[in-house]
């Protein structure tokens, strides 16, 4: 057996070969890093903050729109975990250190807007810390807690919570995170999981470019030949929206009920005394673009769940059951005709 003292017998050609292999490995690693950086440059995370902010990114927004804000939120430089205390210049976007720092690399938990702490998230934790929206169904309940004027009476004291952006994290965890308004007496789906390796955010979304490789999905979902066809995927033969088609993608089932809910909300606004037209986008406004003030409890519950679903662009993949349950219950509560529709178990 060769012992340590025999290593000096290695010939010069062999040494050169080994040295070359090491150099190639190092250059490959460097090339890989360059590829990651190039992918990041083309992603939404690299967006110049001056597009959305003027002068600086406020403390309220810096956590998710800048690296310094996110690091401070996670305790960098002795800061209090869970707080951002100062604004950040607009030239500071979300960069590598946001996730690849000593303060975030081993992060495994995140608090949802509902106040629910989700643990054992692994690499999902950093994603879910920002992709969670800013409101929850709990906030809706709190906003209505002391309102005793009736479900259909306008009350200008109601302060409506607004989700702000895609609540992918709490949607994925469903009733475990309480992202949507869950009607009392109803049961709601919890964490929605894909099988095997596709059970993490970055298993589907490239961690740097954020894109999805359809070829990997196609191994199980034969209709997913490209990104445009993701919406044709479904895993159930139940006709949830009652339109007679149980072969359309689950996206279409959600889309149909969303549209019915919106139409019912508009009808409710028309026939309910004192209620002004409502515009639902990233926030709730009247037709003049001003904050909406003529809420009734019933209208807020339905409008919030509609907003939750619409802002969740990937609801059909992240948690279709929970989304359909929220839409179904909202549509029923605000007076929709349920004939032919089926609520997911």
C-alpha cells in the first residue's frame, strides 16, 4: 500500500495533469458564479428601486426591497431581529448578500402577516419572508371585531387591510398561515405540497433568475410543455365551477369563480344602500382612486378574498384547494347562486 512518504515519486506529467484539473474545477466554479449573477441581473430582484421609490426606500419597504433592509431585519450588525429602523438609498436593490449572508443563509423560519410562525422551512424561509403580502384573514377579523351594526350596513369606522403584493407564502400554507379570510364553521386546506424534490420554492423557481423550467414539470404534467401551458394542468376530475368542463386546467376553474365573485360584488354594491363602487387592485379604492370608505362587513370579507386570489398569480400551483375554498365561501356569503358548483374537500 502506498504510504505518505512515497508521494514524492509522482512524475511531473501526473502532477501537471492534477494541477490542470484543479485549475479547470476552479474556473468552472467561477463560471458558475458568473452565470448566477447574470441570471440574477435579468430577474425582478435586480430591479432598480428608483423605478418605484423616490429618493430612498422607507423603513416600511426596505425589508423586502433592499439588501441592507433585509439584513437589518434579520439581525445584522446587532440590530433587533424583526425590525428595520432606517431608510435605504434607492441604489440598493436585492443582491446576493440578502440570502447568502451569515444572518440569512441558515434561516429556517418566517412569521406570516397573521402572526403565525412557520418553522422548519429550510431554504424556503428567505423566499417566504418577503413573498407573503402585508395582510391576512386575521386582520380582516380584527377590523370587524367591534362592528355590531350588521353585515350589510355601511360603517365608515371599518379600516380595511390591504395585501399589497403576491401572498405566495401564506397561500402555500393555507389554513396553517391564515392568509385568506376563513369563514367561521368552515374547514380549509393546509399546506399544499408537490411530491418529492418539488416541495421547495427554489425547486421550481430558479433561485437566481426566478424562472421555471417547464421540462422538469413535464415529467409528471404532460401538458406542461412550456410556461404558457402550466395553466392547463389539473389533478382532479371534479368540476368545481359547475360549467360542465372538468378537463380545463385548475387555473380556469379558479378564474371562473373569481369572475363570478367580482360580478356578485358589483351587484351587491349596486343594491346595498350607501355603498359606493369599489375598485380592487393592489389596494381598495373608489372610482376616483381614493381610499375606499363605504364598507360593510360582508363586502370586506368577499373583497379581501377576491384580492387575495387575484394577487396570487400562481394560486393554481401554490394551493388551488385553499384558493377555491376561499372564493366559493365568499361567493356564497355575498349572495351568489351555487348551483352546480362543488367546494373542494
